[in-house]
C-alpha cells in the first residue's frame, strides 16, 4: 500500500497574524507543483484565518495546534472544532509533548480532544513520544504503547481514516538531536504493528505516521526513505520558508 506523504509545519507560538500570512504565501509558492504529497500548516490560533485565506485553492491543509472536545461552553482559553472549521482549518494536532509536559495534559484529555475533533470531521494528528529519561531506562516502547492505546481509545475503525500519528521523541524536539534513522524506523514500525492489533491490517497499512524532532533539509531525504516514515512534523525548520520548502520537496 502506498501512503501519501504528509509534510506538516507546527509553528508553535511563533508569528503574528501578518507574519504568518506572509510565511504561508511563501510556503504555498514552494509547494507549487507538489501534487504527490500533502502539506499541512499549523499556525497559532490567532493566525488561522489569514493563513487559510492565503493558501486557499492550493490544497494546503490548515490545522489548529490543539482543539477542545466541546462545540462551545464554559471552557476559558479553549478553541472548539467548530471554531477551527469556521476559520478554514480542517485538521488539528493533539497531544504535542509541549502540551503534555508544560501544560500537564493527560492521555485521557488528549483522547477526548482527538475524539471531539474527529466527531466534527477534522483530520487529527495524535502526537506521541518518550522523554530522554524514558528512553534511557528502556521504557520507550511501553510509553508509546500507552500513548497510542489511550489516545485512540474508543475511536471507531471508520474514523481512523482521518487519524495521523506523529512520533516525536521529546529529547529530539528543538535540541538539534534527531533520532537515528534506525531508532525512528523502529518506533514507527512498532506503532504500525500496534495499530494492526488495535484495528486491522488495512487501517494500519494506510495510516500515516510522521516523524518529528529536529527535522531539517539535511536529514529529510534519509528519514523519508524509511518504510514506515510517511512524513514529518517540523518545528523550527518550518518557520523558514526556504527550509520548509526544501523539506516538502524531499526526494
Ligand atoms: P523541532 O523541529 O523544532 O525539533 O520541533 C519538532 C516539533 O515539536 C514539531 O511538532
């Protein structure tokens, strides 16, 4: 089964609305003629509308960096799936390690967010990954299994078509340290086998698993050559149009 590559930029808490719009236009220019892979941009909430407008008609997917499970209500500081769609977004990230570590989001909360987004028709990118301490104590696969199982709890097989998993080892995020190609492929293969167990072979075979953590123009080709790496979730290098342009045009 061939999976369509998904090249995603997570802009985190960077860029004003005007700066984001400009960057989106530049990315769209680099993405022109790219027809065999998907491009996704996750700007801050405040820039979503402008970015969606800037990439209209290009096929670029616009995503929120998080999403609440409710449509509306007393949830100060949260953004609902309907609000994301209203601004032109069709996807959302959940479970990013910065949400887990800094803002103490739990597996249960992340699962609710994921299901809430799926129920409203969004494509959901479930981010998972072990910390350095967990890797060094040999717990990597156990942690990944826990995050996948709880993240996908009660997600129906029919909805899995809109689920993407992003494997981002926490120790590789923003540190300049990329997981070795073998470490990345090993984790991706493990995640795919887990999805076979949880669902079925076809679902696992068509599900995209992205790698994230210090992805750069210099390492993207090698990463994308791995059988179970179907794309990238890029932080720092996605803030520069030329770098991200090179990443989306990997060979
Ligand atoms: P960096 O590419 O800056 O390491 O960030 C990765 C990431 O967290 C993307 O979500």
